[in-house]
């Protein structure tokens, strides 16, 4: 991530302009979460338009510092550029598709494919945690873990050690994208039986 410094997820929508709105809206129970492909730099516009129609939608942003010619600028960058997540009934998606800025619903052919429930729940948990979150290369394999304590309790993903830090990497398989957050290893529990937790943290 060239030119990127001091990255963190904004958690105050009034000052950071971050698209974090995760209330338990009634329509969440009436559909599944889908990824919407949107026009470039239209994530906030689309999210606002969908929420104005009564849908639960979110496009998490993180704030980062980037070097300019004469200064260091703080900007908000989408964690999933070009995508907005929305909960709706795929059989009644016309109002979704008519929202300005939306290109289509992600899925094979013309059939919308919902985002995995555990993946979207974990992404929302990380986004609301207030901890530094950043985009991460998508991982297909690795030790899957669940956090059992702290502000990220319940989040599931892949364990990764980077230098002296322990990361939880959460993926959206449908989009082939992932994000990571630094975690405490004591809060980790394995998702597969027959494995020793201590083996994960060996150098």
C-alpha cells in the first residue's frame, strides 16, 4: 500500500464522514446481505440513497494519511472500493437497482449471490470495534479462528502472524477481498478440533 501511513478506521461519522451505520433495522430479518457493485467513488452516495429508502446498507471506510507534494493529507478510503453491502430480498431488488450509482448486484451471471452470513457479521464486528482496520490481501487457506473475548468477540477469520503482531484476517469470499485487525493472542480459540492453540503462536 504505497504512500499509506498511520491507517485507522474512522469511528465518528460526524468528523470522519465514515459510512458506519449498523443499527438492527427491521428489514435485516427480511433478506440476506448482498454486495452491490457501484460506480467509482460512489460508495457514500449509494449507501445514503439505500438507507433513505429504508434498507440496511454499509460501506466501511478507514482514514489514512497520504503524502502529497507539499503536505500530508488525511483522506477517507473505502475498505472495499467499488462495493456497498445491503440487506434485501433478492426477489424484490428493482428498487435497489434503480438507486443512483449502482451498477449491479454481485453474483454469477444475472443471479445475485448473498455474502456468507459469518463473513458479513465478522466484517461488521471489526468495523464497529474502533480498532485500526486496513485492507489485506485475500487469503484462501490458513488456520481459522474465533475471538472469544474483548471488543471483537465472535468475529471469525484467519489467524496470521506478521512480525511481532497477531492479525485476524476476515475475508469476503464473493469479492475476493479481505481486511485485517491486530488482535491479542489470548483471545483466540480454534475452529477446528484436534489442534493445539499453542502451535499457532510458535515462531
